[in-house]
C-alpha cells in the first residue's frame, strides 16, 4: 500500500505542471527509492518537488538566480555511485557513498554573459544536494557579477525549526511560519511525527557562505546569497537538505563529507587527530606548591601527563609572543618565544606535539607563510588561528583556505577560533584542517553555560562538521574564582564534562583544565585519554534536542559511550547492541550520585565496573545537568575463544 501511495504521489508530480517548449518533467529516485525528486522547467524558470515515501516535503520550489528566468533545456545527464571509501579521519573508518544524480543543462541566448547553467542534483537515501555550475563551457575565464541566488525550500507543512546560535542554545523551537528574517545555517526542522530535516551547505570555495531567509506566515526558506564577483566557469557550493527519521541521524550522516573532494591518505599520513591539553583556562589554578601560568614549568606539567596517558597534543594559547592584539608583538622572537621553543623540544622528546596560537594581527604584519614555515622549523605540530576580522565573506573564505593550504605545505595542523567560516566538509579535502570554533568555547560564552544548551548545540551545530567547544572542566567549584581566563561559570557536573568531550565531534578534542585537576580523577580522565582517534564508528544512540544526547564512538581498543543531560533528572536505558557479538567487555562506568546537581553538587560522582555483552543494557540515572561515561574494553579470554 505504501509503495502504491509513493508511485501515485510521483505521478502527481509528473502531471502537475504545464511545461514550456514541450519539456517533460525530469525525475530522480534515491538509491533505496525512499526519496523522489521532480524537476520542471516552466516559462524559463526551474522548479523542483521532493517527497519521502508517501509524504510530499517540498512543493514547486524555485532553483536559480534572480531575474534570470528565460532558460531553455539543452540536455540532461544521469549518473550514479555506489562505493565505500576511507577518510584520513572522521566519524567512521569506512564511508559509504551511494547516490543517484541528475544534471540539468540549461542555456540562454548568446547575448547574455550568463548564458549557460548546469544544475547538478544528487539524491542520497538521507537527503538532497544541488549546486550550480555557471558558464561551464567557458574556454577563457571571465569576471562575472553573480546575481542573487533564489534557491528555495518551499515546505508543505509548518515544521518546528531550530537554527544555529553561537553563544546560546540554538534558536527555537519556532514554527516555520514564525521565523522572520535572516538565520545562520544549519536549520533543523522537525515534523509532528518526529521526522527530521536540516538545511546546510557543503564544499564552500571562493565565495561567501549562504544565509537562510524566511518571512513570517510563510513555510518557505530561501537561500540568501548576495551578488558576488566570480570567475567562470564557476562551481557553486552544494545546497543540502538532509532528511532522516531522527535527529541523531542528521549528525551521524556522511552526506556532507561525500560532497567534498577527498585527500590522498598517503599524502596526509602525518595528520593524527586526538586529544589535546590547553594552557589558557588553567592559568591561576593553584596546587599546594604550584600556580599555573604562561610559563615553561606549566607546559612541562601538561606534557608529563600527556606522555603518561598517551595524549598527543598541548595547545599554547594567546600572549606567548606578547599581547595578542598588539602590532608590536613579534611572533618569532617576542614574549616567551624561547620558552615555547624549549617546550616544543621537551614535548618532542616525550612524543607530545605543541600547537601554537597565532593572532590575525601578527599574521598580516609578519606574513603568514613565513610564520608557518618558521613554526614548522621549530618542530611545532600545528597552529591555532585567532580573530580573523575580515568582514567580506568571500575574502574571508579565500584567506582561510589559503592559510589551510600553506599550513599543509608546512605539515602543520590548523584550526580557527573567533567567528571562523562555517564548516562545510573541508576536513575531507584538507585533513589537517582539524577543527574550528563553530560555537562559543565553553567558559567564553556569556550566555552559553546552562545544561540545556549543550544538547541543542550538539544536535544542531554538529550537523555541519567538527566543533572546538573546549569541554572537560573538572575543577568546577573554584575555577571561576581562581582563573582569569574562565569568563563564565560552567553550570555542569564533572561526569557531564567528561562525557561532552566524546560527544563533540572534532579532530582535536581540547580539554581546558590543569594537569593536576585531571590527576585527581583518574577514572574520568582515563575515559578522555581513551579517545584515541580516528574513530572506527560513531553512532548517536538516543537523544532529544532540548533534553539529552547519548553517543557511542569506537576506537581500536574498544567502545566509549557518553550521555549528557539538561536540567531535568531522568533515567535512560542504553542498549549495547553495537558491541561485537560473542565478546565480553569490561564496562567502567562513571555516573551521578543522588547528591549530584549542576548548581550544588557538581563534583559528586560514583564509579562501578561490570561485565557486559552485546544485547545487554545499562541504565543511566542522570542528575540535573549530569551525565554518564562508559568505557568498554574487550576481555582477552573472550577474544581468544572466537
């Protein structure tokens, strides 16, 4: 019956419009036939419809550019792909790329500069992606002012929406008809029957990123991309609509990765993702005989623990070469550069790489290529780039990607803080582009630290790609009072802090506390140190955007599970059906106690061990603002018997 409804709906698509120039509707099905796409050319304007199973999602939505609507169909081309490929690092070691593609080739009279347009549309089982190739037949490149884009998502129902917010919980839930004005992507949408969609983009190159525009009382979302200068032939970024049965599938999806060009794994074999200490937040932390500061003895404490636990990196943040915003601060010889070079050598001797902060002010004055080359000579592992204050979006994208390419030439990891360009899958093409602050780092955001904010940011912001959120503060009772670089009280619990590190997807998982704070909680820090990437598999086990999230990630050594809760206590049942059958595992569990609370009992927790197998369950009793971590290691005897 459902199959009959699906075919009937598709026939409605095919018969619903009058087509100019006797053009027939162009249709496309996803590989598993759950998604159906119909493209129509009507009076020179391109429209599309999209359905999933027996439900129409998008109806008569425009594709193209403003005031350019006298297109004629030249030809169509079809393609399909079914393959498995291996990224340098990512959510999983094997990525399935399975899609059907339709390329609609359009033309206009030769008198126009903008006279050829290809629209490539790909249907995956979990979404639609489309992009424009402007004047693809141009033999000689020409400068062209790209008109305003008018791509639409004309939804048939009034879905709930959430949209990206940098310092606070994603904006929502709001009914689509209540959204008015510009929004940053990604935009997540949820139906009454808990079906999910998300709008974002992929493979951003040489042009500014899009925004999303809606009008109140409308169910339509339009891509907002203002006129920009391009060189033809020009490939626009992919516009993406993810469509899944639950919110977790949106952040587990590989669709965005599949839309980006892939790096050569051998060429980037030097790129090693992993956990990193960070000196910035630790400043001012006091032990019985030591106070952390911007100095070599502090860095040595981090490096010593990193060597013991197999943590591969330490980030040295701002002011090490002088005040970061001062044009007089010399990134080669200023401040404590001699101590930094000594720390790099100390780390190299112990297998720990150092990542150095660089401000945009110094990069412009002293030359980014020269700086990267010098830091590579010092033996640094990477660069954290801060405060790229470039207003023009296209210029910021080009500047970012130029830095990324130069960092790759110098074999340095690179990541960006302080309002970077949005993630669109660049880590697939440049695996050393390891992360970015596509949110506000915890303890920075003045409005970001309530427990309910984390699940929302995980479900919405992580749709686009890696995030550097800097979770994992263990000294929760005294840190705000002692430390000058913790600007916002962290309303969380110690177990929740450890769990957040696993849930946040990043190539560089940066933890913000002092080495001594982590030494006080060995079981919880073992959980963090066990996050040895690249991941073999990742899966969102359960969650609700406003309430909680539970994530599993697999390493070579075993499985790690983390759950983070909002302000309302709850009990969850976690099914261990992802474990290898026939193998027994030791489960080390850290969880809340009856006295745990994100305001009054932040450092209260308890630990336990049990033996489990595939199909068993573990109960997570979550305090307000609390969490749970589970480290699952195979028992050798059970492996031997297999």
